């Protein structure tokens, strides 16, 4: 029987089996496979525009946004909108709570951010951010978690794309991203909208081809797993970062890790996901996948890291983890994508030892 390393490991995780190293036998390819670093030269640059003099941020409706969603629950014949009360449609979650479409699943806006100093002529990357439970783009992603400000302050030639998922709800549903190819179509629309926001029509080729890093916080893991499992982008996704977010879908993340040894995977945990991360790490290690307890200083070289997030609250992790402003730290580990102009830099080895408020970010 030819099972293949990828399917063998994913099946083991799906079944919750802690298999031995000996049974992995012929499926130890990841350790010996040559690493292929992120290749900035693959970005297709046609524009000659100068670096942006001001940041550009917008909330834009997308046709391909995860919501509204009128399809089925994955793997079932059950409609996602499984509640009808006098014509008002809603979704009953696994916990039994009902959220209504017109309140929770009807926001198709996407946060786009191009930082000051972004240079379309240099290697560039797209960061896709999936928020967690109880969040809105304005109140949480922009104001509380300061994700656009962190991208601006990182000195990375990176643009931000952050879709609204379930609005201010305890629900991790991925909506349209559950459908085959939907995440790829979303990224295609993001490229078009970013080119418009940038203001140079020749920049479209760059936005349409730049590599992608997915960062998921908390309940955003469902959208992240759907994106890499069914999104249709293959090896364009060069990295996945889970911020206290490995609550499930371990088989999907395992398949993705096995499919491309050159990509990087980082899972940061607090008490919320400590047990899940320990189980995931044990299963990867048992199948000869090297797992580091530290984040690689050069993420572009690939690798898998499972690391503690520090002594912080789950709610504060996006701004105050192993360092203040961890997204800045993560992007600093991709020097291949630095902008020429230098803004603000947080030293990657500066550790956070107590629950203090992070330093102010520049506007």
C-alpha cells in the first residue's frame, strides 16, 4: 500500500494516534528534503512608482469576502443558515447559540493597509490576518490589536489584508472559505483592490503574484485551515502563524506542513491551547518532522516552531506576547522583505517578563 508521508501523518492526527517513530519508516522526507527559501525575485514588478509618502488604509466591500455565506456546513448537507424565524435567517452554533445573518454574517468588508514607505519596486509580501471571536475590524483589529500600525512600524515591505469574519460573535465559521478555491478568488480580488488603493495600475501584477503569510489569532484558525486546505493557492502561501489558535483542524495544518518543507509554520500557545500544541508537537516529532522550541530568526528558510507566548492574557496576545507587538517581531525575521526607509524596530530578542502596556506605536 502506498500511503505517502503526507497522508500518513494527517491520518494519524485525525485519528488522535501517537504513532511510533518506527512506523513512520519511509515517510521521513521532511528532515532530508532541501529547503527552498522564499524567493523575492518571483514578485513581478512592472511599476516604477516611488515609495508611498503616506500610508493608505481602507475598509472595502469584497464580492469574495467570507460573508455573507449561503452554502452548506462543510462535510454535510446542512445549510449554514439553519434557523428561519419568520423569514429571518440565522446560524445555530455547536453550543446552541443562534446568530442572525443580518447582524453577524452580513459584513463583507475587508481591511486593506499599505504602509508608508511601501515600495512596489522591491520584493513585497501580503499578510492575511484572521481575527478571533468577538471582534470587529475597526474596534479590535485596528484600534485594540493595532495590526495595521504594527505592519507600518515593522519596516517590512508588506501589505495587510484582513477580512471581517463573524461580527462580534463567539463563532469561528469560515464562510465562503470553506468552498474549494474560494480563498484563491478572495486573494485575486485583494490584489485588484490593493492596486486601486496604491494608485498605480501597473502595480496589479505585483499584488497578484506576491507571496502570502497567514496570521490567525484565536478562533481565526478555522479560516486559516480552510484557506490552506481548499484555497487553491498551492505554494503561494509561504508561512502560517497561529497565535494561541491551534484549537482544531490539526490534520489540515499537518498536510500543509508536509506538502512544502520550505514554508514556515509557527504556533504560539498560552494555557488556552497548551495541550493541543503539545499533542501536535508530539505527533510531528514522532514522524520525523523537526519542531523547534524557538522561532527561526530567518523565517524564509522554513521550519516548524511551537513556542510559548509568555505570561500574558489571551486577549492581549496580538500586542503583548514574547515581545511587545509580536507582528513586528515576526516580520523582522523576514529581512528579504525590508523597505529601504527605516521606521521603527523592536529588537526580536527583547523579552516581555510582566504584564505591562506596550510602547506606543507611531501614527
